C-alpha cells in the first residue's frame, strides 16, 4: 500500500512539473517549427501570428517574431518581413539571431529600394554604423551595387576601413572591388604601388603548350591586380616559383622593375605584364 502511495505522489509531482514547464504558445511554436521544416510557410505563419497576438508572455515570443519574418520573406511579403525582423531585433537585440535578422533587413531594404521605393535607402545607410562588423560591412558591400553613385558613396568610409584594418584577404578583395564600383580614384594609396598603378592595366596570358589561344587572357585595372594574381591556378603559381618569382610580391616586382614575366614551363606558358 505504501509503495502505491509513493508511486502516486511521484506521478503527481511529474505532472506538476510538466504543467509548470508547459507555457502558453509552446504547442503553437512546435507546430510552426515542423511546418517551417516542411517549407509550409503559410501554415507556419498562421501559428506564429497566433503566438505574437495572444501569447506575448511566451518564452517563444521573440523567436516567433524572427521566424514570422522568415515566413513572410518566403511568401514575398517584403515590407511585412522587414518590419518583423526589426521588431525582433528591438525586442531581443542580444539574440544570436539578431545578426541574421539585420542582414535580412539589408537585403530586403536593398530590394525595395531597387524596385523604386527610395525611402528604404536610409535603412541600409543606418546600418553602416552598426556595432556588429558583419552587419556594418554587409551594408557597405550592398550599397556599392546601388546605381546612384552619391548614395553608394556613403559606403566608402566603411569599405576603406576594411582595407586599412582587416587582414582577411577575401574580405579585402570584396571591399576593393566595391570601392572600384563606386569611385576607383579612392583606391589610390590603399595598396602597394597604388599611385604608380593609376590608369594602368595588368595583363595575364596563360596557355597550355600547343594551344595558342590560351586558357586565360585578361586585362584588368591595376587596382584589382592582386585579386587576379591570387586567383592563378596551382600549376601557374608553381611555374612562377620555379623561375624564382615570389607570387605574393609579384605586383610589386612588376611595378618596381617594369619587366614582363614570360615563363615557358614544361606544360604551361605564363605571361604577365603591365601596360
């Protein structure tokens, strides 16, 4: 008899804990998650809207705002999605989803601006000064694509800061190309030999022996030369090293010595020069 009472008390305790753990909106959120996983955006949105409208005290309230934005974005409701993301960030600025939400705000604002709703430009510009570098840098890179050069030029301070302070070469390359889109003259002084590079082109010709047409033949502004040189294939870089050239200092050597590199290795011909 005593054993039965103990079992009954334990069961009652478990039920009490379960009842305490379950909060308003939990079931709706779990249902919404399943629908999102199945890409049933409209169904998920209905559940998320109910959490937001009726369960502001739910532990999932803020997250529901974020995923409501995702669903709205997938359904093409760009303005509503943007508003949901912004509300989410205002409610939960320290969330690990805040960065993703702000990146989505930038993408949505860019799309709306490019479709003629010019007032959305200020949302992108406003995020240039965001304390999260990922958000600030992304806003600057997106602004560089805007055809209005005056508007795009607002990104220049951030892009030039990337070139001055960041070490990641891929990020620096993207910033350099973005500056080139906006105002090539601003690249002067941002890299080795930049002043001497003004108005010049780097030309690269790569061919396999017996193929006079070549597999690579390009001419690009010298301001972007280091991007092109780093994109050379392993075979071409190996051929340069065998001839005593330091790939990392190649541009500097071309500018300082004014020479044309002409290498005919066993299988490949590499020619690099400046005009």
